[in-house]
């Protein structure tokens, strides 16, 4: 581009002849970004276009470099300001001290900054136009800064104490029910207390500046051209870095303490399998598989975490620590429940449509109650009621175990409760109404199809979220057992 060597040029003159003459003279050698008539227009044009050169009609415009300095900051050094007078056939370029008759070429050279050698704008500014006092940037003296900081710092200190205390004493987490959760809660309180103080610091200075340094009525001046402050920038980099590194090291220490890699004496092993969308709990030493997690209080538990499909995350908020169930990887998590109560396992990893419903009941019970539960799970299960004709009682019992093992009961109740999926109570033999309005009687073939291809019949009022992979997990015999079990639930 031909004009690139001369750059962006702004022309300031009230006279059309002057303006047109200069524009024509520059031709296509410069990019004329503005042609303005007055000082006020020049100001806004400079702000808007950031010109690299300004040609001023010296006869008719009272425009000194000192006027422009605050506007051109911080590019002042590199902006060329050329004062030109047109007198008859003559063009005169003013160079502060000298007035020189000039040719068109001189002007172009001046724009290029080539043969037209001049002092740096700052030097010539200082020599020719001693900076008027009212133009000096209003950067307060150091003592003044300290005085101005005293009040907001005092307010910060006064407000920080209650805010930090509030965060320190408020329960931000659900009740704590595991030994390993104590240092986590302590760390959380500490972090919130520190964050609270930093929040107060920022807000106090923010509102203090808004109020105290607000514009006075009628003041249209720009603020002082503050460039930066090295001590301030070093401070706000180093201090947060120290806080963050300190907290991170402390947190790493805590993690080290609460995630032991060697087993506790007498720990209970529970294999936790996550699947879309439920949980299966196996107690390998007790030979129990369950869809609810029952734990004895005050006994360490080793959870071995698995997934059969996608990544899930095993989380009981009251027990604090959570860990991912990753397909193909066995993760270990050790926790010691300390409070008898009923909690819930939640999946903490977005894993598909029914992620939000991926819950399982947790019961922390006394040792004696746990032993009773174990006994009830391992004892020969009572024969299922044989209300319906043609139910194979043994197959139904196997089906009940499968329903627990594969987490069916996480979504389908056996007592009529509406969960994610339709209840199994009274399912067999009933007439089902589907999303498209069609109906069908639920016979053995319907239940079998619904297990293998859940999307074939989506019951009205329920989401199509049942896993589609049971055909890979269940044999034909197992499906028949499940159907038998459902048949008993009348
Ligand atoms: Cu499994 Cu979310």
C-alpha cells in the first residue's frame, strides 16, 4: 500500500482550501484518517483514530504539543506533529525555533521523519513549551498515597474480622459422617475465611474509589495518564502466589494423610460397580450383592471402584471424599463412617441421560445391626409368594437376586413407588400405555423385549433412559428368571 510509509494522518484546519490542498498533496501516499476544523474535533479524532502524524494549520489553529500530550499518551514519542503555514504560493513548515520555507517534498519528508530532523517531541516540548502547571498529571506524592490508603485499609481490617469469622463458623457442608472428612472441612473453612478477607479487600477499595474519587460536577478533564506501578504489580503477583502455594502444599499434606495406600486392620471390603444408571455393591468376604450400601459404624471400609460402561463418580457427600469409577481401572478409596444414619450415594460425573437419578441408599448402622443385615442377606431367601399361576418359585428367587445385582431396583420399585422407571408391582398382566398412545398387555414376551430393547416400548410418563446394554449382560436364562420374579409382584 503506498500510504503505509506515511501512516495515518490527521489534518487540523478551519480553512477548506488548506485542508483540500494538503489532502491533494499527500495524494495516496498517506491514509488521511480525519480532516477536522477545530481543537475540540481534533481531540476526539485523536482518541478515535490514534494518528501517527498530525498536520496543523499553524496560522489558524492554536494547537500546541502540550495540548496534545495527554491525548497522545503513551504514543507521544512516536507521533509526528507538523505545523504548516500556507502563504500565497509558499508553504512554510515551522520547527518551533525556526521557520523554514518548504517544498512539497519537505512536507512529505517531514511526515516520513527523514530529512526533516527535529528533536524528540518530549525535548522540544520541554524547551519550547515548559509544561504548564495545571497540565501536570495529578499523580499524588507517596505520602499522599499512604494517607489515601489509610481509610480503606482500616475499613478492610474492621470488616474482615466478622466476614472471616462467619465463614469459619458457618456449616457450608452437610453433616460430617466420616473420620477422613475432618481435615477436609478444616481446609474448606480456612480457604473460605481467606477468600472472605480478599473479597472484603476488593469490595472496600472498589466502593471507596467509586465514592471518593467520583467526578466533580462540571469536571470534563481526562484523568492523569497513569502508566503502571511496578511495586503494586509485584505485590499483587507475589502475595497471591504465596497464599496459593501455601494452601496447595497444606492441601497436598491432608490428601496424603487421608488417602492411605496401605490397608487398615479389619477393614471391610466393598466392591462398588457403577453402571448406566445405578450402583451395585458387592461384599466379597461376605458373599453379598446388594443395591443398597450398608456399613457398620466406626469400621474402616475399603471401596474398590469399578465401572462397566462410562466414567461415574462414587460420592457420599456426608463422607466427603469422592472418587471416579473408571472402566478398566480399579480405584481404591478408604473411609471410616463415624455416624449412624441414612445417606445417599450420588454419581458426581456426568454420565448420560439419567445421571441425576443415579442414586443409591446408604445406611450406616451399629455393628449388631450390620451383622443382622448380613445374616438376612445370606440366609436362604424366603420363597416368593406364588400368587400368579405358573410361577417358578426358584427361578423367581434367582430373578430377585439378579434384580438387586444389576441395579434394576434403583429405577423400578417393587412396592408401587414411582421411581425413574415404572414400578414392577402389578406390572405383569396389566395393560401398558405408551408414549405414542398405543397399548399392549404386559405378558412374558413384552417384559423380555423391554429388557432387551427398552426403547421399543416407552411407557407414557417415563423418560427413555433405561440402559440398552442388558442384552450383553444377561443370558436368556437370567432374563427368564427376571420375568418370573416380576410375575410374583402382584
Ligand atoms: Cu454415573 Cu453420573
